[in-house]
């Protein structure tokens, strides 16, 4: 399916419009066992004290907790690098959602964790378990780094979560 919602959530008016959009109720919170938010989206101080932009939201969760796809879509990329660690990028229409610091491993481009087997092109349902919380990459403790972009622009995942809650209350 495609997402008709073409809002970037920038600006108060757009944000109000986005919060009133019932479609957001289809979104799924991306971890099964929530502990807390450990780093918000936006400017922060990096490990060396220098300012950096944090492109996602860090959600602490017990090691091995299920990671769920926020939306139905298709795996765009399986990642394995020093910053994200083991990760996935999933495309849903104009949105891309990224999941970093996963447990499990990559084998010849395929992500494997427990019963999960995903590779570029795999389709996923919203809420499907797509992996498990780990500590791979640049990570000081078990958490999910969850980032969402729309047409290449990073969105504040906190705004998306708020819109999801608001849509369920309508
Ligand atoms: Zn992060």
C-alpha cells in the first residue's frame, strides 16, 4: 500500500494537520518491551563533546526484545557498519524507516536473528517482528535507534509517535 500522507511534520500548522490524520493509527510502536527514551531526535553532544545531529529516537529495551516494523513495506537495505551496527531500512511509500543496533547477524546480505530472515526486497507487514534489540554498532547499551525520513528528510520520530497516539484516541 502507499501512504497518501504527504506531510513532513515541520511547522505548527502542518503538525496539527498531521496529528489529526487518522491514518497514523496504523503505525506500530517499534519495540515490544519499552524501557524508556534515552536520546531524542535533534541536536546533542557527541561522545567527544562536539555537537552532532541525532537523526532518530533511541528507545531502550531489554536485550533480545522483538523489534517490529512501524509500517508495512519492503526492505530497502540490510546494514552492517560501525555506527548503525546491524540494521534495516524499510521503505513504505515516500517514507523510509531505519532500525539500528540490532542483535543477530548478516550473512551474504541477509539479516538473521532467531527465526527472522530478511534481505533487500523482502516485504514486511506493519507490526511484523523484523529483528531483535541488540548492542551492535555505536551503542553503549541495548536500545533501538529508530529513524524515519520522508522523501529524504529526517522527521522527528517523537512527533510520529504522538500522531499515532492521537489517531487512536479519535
Ligand atoms: Zn540513536
